[in-house]
C-alpha cells in the first residue's frame, strides 16, 4: 500500500521528467529552502540533531515542528 509520502515522491518525480527530486530545493541566490516534508525525510527516528547547510532557509512550519520535538539544528 502506498503512503502519502510515496505518492508525493511519485508526483515530484513525474513532474521533474524522470529526474529524482533533490533533497534540498534551490532557493533565491543559491540558498536552500527546506520545507516540513523535506525536513521529515532528513530526520532519523529518535534523532535529536539535524545538520543542514549553513545558508539554508527552514520553513516556519518545519521550524515549529523541530522546536516542539526538541531537535537541535546544526548549520554547516
């Protein structure tokens, strides 16, 4: 049975003409925008630390979720 995330992956792959979707979406001036969905894919179960690129932008919804879960954000 397909999950919601599986369906999203199928749609994104179809829209990108067969190329796999990047883990980070390119943003303005080369910065990366991380949505809640992308953050969930990066998190490991039980993990309390998330490492992201230094110049990335985290969506407000994703940031709220990380704060509520007590996950530390480390920028490299």
